[in-house]
């Protein structure tokens, strides 16, 4: 038997099997968008394609970058609004989903009094979380913190809607 021909064929077969297995694993994750669950429970909510369900709401995490005002308009076009964080568990969900980039949320400091307000005009409660680096006028979530960024900078964003 010619082992010099068999060995490369076996190696090729193993590589193809591993590649096919990885493809099927990640393809199913892309299609069904399973939410990583580090202690976070996900409700059985039906959301549109590319929207992620969590606790009776659906979230859209953009891949494009726009200013805060353009992001707000984009959310409105899909009958939603920039994300408003109402609880520590919701914050943990958003932080878990945004580990690799920052995303605009619906929190700004554009109030004439200089206070932080949500897009639904409710006052920001600092007991919920701290905003790091309060140098700019819009809040972003991601990279394991909530921080500020210029509203005129181009950035990703998170839309939220009720399921």
C-alpha cells in the first residue's frame, strides 16, 4: 500500500470534517442568533430577523456607524427607539452583547441644565450604573463599561422595541 498517498488523504479528510463541523456550528448560531447566557436568561420572544430577544423586548445591534441623531432616526424607521436601560439585568445583557465594540444608547446630556436624560425624557438614575469618562454628550455601552462619546461621532447603535 502506498502510505505516501494515504496519509495526505486522511489529513485532508480530517480537515474537511473539522471545517464542516465548525461551519454547521457557526451557521446555526448566525441563523438563530443564540444569546450568550452568562447568567442571563432569555425569554422565548419572537423578534424580527437580526433582532435579539431579551426579557420581553427585541434589540437590534447595528453593524454600520452613524451619528447619534442618525441612529435615532434609523431606530424610528423600524418603529423602535435607541435602547433605554431600566435595570441592572438589562445592563448586564447589553454589556454581554457589546464586548467587542461601543454602541450608542438613548442617553444624552443635551439638557440645558447639563443633566443626563433618556430618549423617553426620563431622568438618568446614577444608582443604575456609572458613566465613565463624562467628557462628551452621548452615552455608549460596550467594552465592559458605559462611557460617553460625542453625539456627532459615527458609531454603532442599539435599537429597542417591545416584543
